[in-house]
């Protein structure tokens, strides 16, 4: 892609600031989506699969925040039928 058509700002500082802003936005979107899914009764494995990560990774990243927010979390035994 020629430089004129590139979505990357020409100035390095601007490009890096854009990357940092997008990461913050992605984290906020993930937090909201995970909370919404958990409030809707999704299990950790379902959320992990949707995000393309392990159950352990999603639990480690989100469990404490969700508990603080008052979200009722499914326990592993709750996933079994």
C-alpha cells in the first residue's frame, strides 16, 4: 500500500498514540462484551472460545472486576449437565 493510502499516520508519535488509543478502546469493548455475556449466563469456556483465548486467561483477566460489579458468575460445576 503506498504511503499516501496508508492508514498509519506519517508521524511516529501520532501512529503510536493511535495504537495506544485503539488498544484502550479494544480493552473497554472486551470488558463490556464479557460482562454482557456473563450477565446473560455464558460460561467461562463459552466466553473464552468466542475470544479465542483459554478459559483460564479470560477468568484471570475478568473475574475480579465482574465480581466487584456484582455479576453472578457460573462456576465450573454449573457448566455440567
